[in-house]
C-alpha cells in the first residue's frame, strides 16, 4: 500500500496561501470601494459647487453689477442742474430720446421710468396715451421713492405686476438726490426677466440638474423656462437653512441636493438642484468600474494560483524523474516559477481632483482664484498693486462681429497679457465679463506700469482677421495702503472709469497711488 503524508503535500500550502491572499484582497477591495464612493461624491459636490459659484459670479453678478453701475451714473446725471425736471416736464421729447439711448445700453432692461417727487413721470419706451395710462400714478408703484426712504443706495423690488404690461417683473431703482441733498425723484430700470432667463439656457451643467435664481421666500425670479417665473421652487423652511455666502445641503423630503450662492442686494439665491438619485447613480457607476478592476485582478490571481499549482507539480515530477533516470538536462528552471501579479486599479481616483481655478475661455485664473489670492495677501499684510483692465467698446464688438468673434477677442487679449505677465510670475485673472485683473507683488511695483503698457501696446498693434476690427483696452492701477478692500478696489475702478472718459486705450493711476 502506498503511504501518503500531508506533510509532503505541495498543493495544500499553495491553496491555503492563495485563499488567504484572496480573502485579504477582498477585504481591502471592499474598503477601497466604499472610500472611493465617498470620495467620488465629495468630488461631485465640489464640481457642482464650482458650477453654482461661476453661474453666480460670471453671469448673474456681472449683469447686476453692470445695471447697478449704469443706474448710479444715470441717477447722478439727472440729479445735477435740474436735469430731471427738464427731462420729465420741460423737454420730454429730448428726455425720451435720452432714456431710450440709456435703455439700449442694457439688454437685460425692458423699460426705464423716471419720475419726480410729485408723481410726474416719463417712461421709455413711450407709453401711449390711453384711458389706463391717464390713471397711472407712479407714487403707488413699489419703485417710487418717498422722502422717508431716500438713500444713496440702489434697491430691488420684490416681484410685482407691471401696470402697463400686466406681467410680473422686478425693478432696480435709485433715488435721484441733488448734490445739495434734495430728493428730486426716482430712476427705475425694469428688468427683462424673460431675456435674462433665456441666457440661462446656454449654460451647460456638469451633471443633470436644474439651476435657477430665487428670492429669500423661494419664489423663482430667473429660470431657463420662463413659465417657472415667480413660482415657489424652494420651501421657506429649506431657505432658512441656507446661510449667507455659499454651500450645499440635502433635503431629505424631496431627496434633492441644493447647491447655492447668495447675494445681499438683491436678496437672491443662485441655486443648482440635483437629484440625490442622479448623484448616487453616477458614484455607483464610478465605483462599479473600480469593482470590475478588482474583479479582474482577482481572476488573474486565481489563474496564477492554478498555474503555480500545476507548475509546482510538474517541477516535482521532473525532479523525481531526474532522480530516477539521472538525466539532469530536463531539470526545471525554478527561478521562473514564482511570478506573482497583484493589480490595484486606481485610475479613476484622479478623474475629478483638479478644481476649476482657471477660466476655460481665456486660460486666466478665475474670480474665485482672485478672491483667494488677494485674501492671502490681505491676511499676511503683504503690500501689492492691483490693475483692473477692461476691453474698450466690447459690446460693440459683440454686436458688430458676433459673440464668437467676441470670445476670440477675449481669448486673444488674455493671451497677450499672459505672454507679458507670466515670465514675471504675475497672475492674470478674468475678473468678470470683458474685465481682467492683475496683482503685482511689492518687488514689481517699479515695473507694474511698464508691464501693463507692454500689454496695452501688444493689443493695440495686433492684426485681426475681421476687417476694420481694432481692439484696445483701458486700465486703472493702484497700490494698496492697508485700506478696506472694497475702498481700494473702488479707487482702482474709478481710475479705470476716468481712463474710459478721457478717450480709452490708456492706463491711469488711482488717486491714492
């Protein structure tokens, strides 16, 4: 009878070793897949939060700031030399023409109203004399400013019904106050919410979801679907959980993620709403890919285990045969028998790590990067100079040659700036719309104006594909003297505005530089 001893078994240790390897591999794989699922979810939260931030800053805030700026300048104009009274009462024909010229500068404004303190008004486009228009009293409208509420700030009305069109609207208005402090009347811009909402349709979200803008009570003021205007899209209870600033939260009742960015004036929220099921499906898909990678690695381990078991038995048989026959020419090469492959697939882990800190169109850093870099300088009390650069007549370029050419101009102007600034380790930021910002550290104060001038000349001398296209920019430059950031930026912006008034295509220093 042949004797068999388990101590001489070559198969059992191999099977036990590979069983231990597979068990350990399974535990590690399960842990990594759970971690990967959470990491993917966090990555998508960052991506969706960045989309909401860019939608608020690069689109909504730029429109609101443009309207507020023009409103402020126009109110100052009408406040001087009794111009409001002349426009409304003395010379209404010329006044209507002036208001229409002002209205044409703002595509997001449907009409403009100018009223004195007695309720006499002028509206552009002109209101026809009808029985209804004769009974109109601007003093009853939400945008009319009485003496008690007069201030130097612009305000936004809540949604209300337009007296003439019968459509819901929102108005930004400002009291017209003379240099002597007397209330002259009110200037109001009635926003074209349908046109503003149509622009939202051009936005491409990173994942399937719905984005819109609501008031503090959750009613929609801007939406790609105009039929959703002024409907309650977010409950008041959920709105109360949205703190000032930006962030995201999950509503267990509706099972939606809400990513938000808040404004103070107006009291609006930009919201990007994504279904929890959508994010779960995406992260499950990503995790499944990783799981298939682990499954393939497991199969490879099993195949190698079976091969090693077969090869080891063959080696032993060859050794026994060599001992029996004395023929060592067929002895196996054992150094090739212990190959072992364990693969861990982490290809997807790096997929969404890079945070969007650069503007996709121009290649410059974006507004979020600007806010972060300037905050670091302020926190460390590091002196710096700031330049605000604005392309001259950019709206005219868009209107004449189209938005595609406008994008080419933006990209080309930014490229000229990067070529000048990057060798000096100076960052160029897309500040918003056609406006750029440049931050110069202390060691470059003496050469800041020279670098900006090189950029300006490069743009001025550039030859464009479009016939008769000539592009220039104006800029303001100032040095921070430890004043509040808002005051400092306002002084640089004032220098930029002065450069525009003096004929454009020039760089001016701020008053405190």
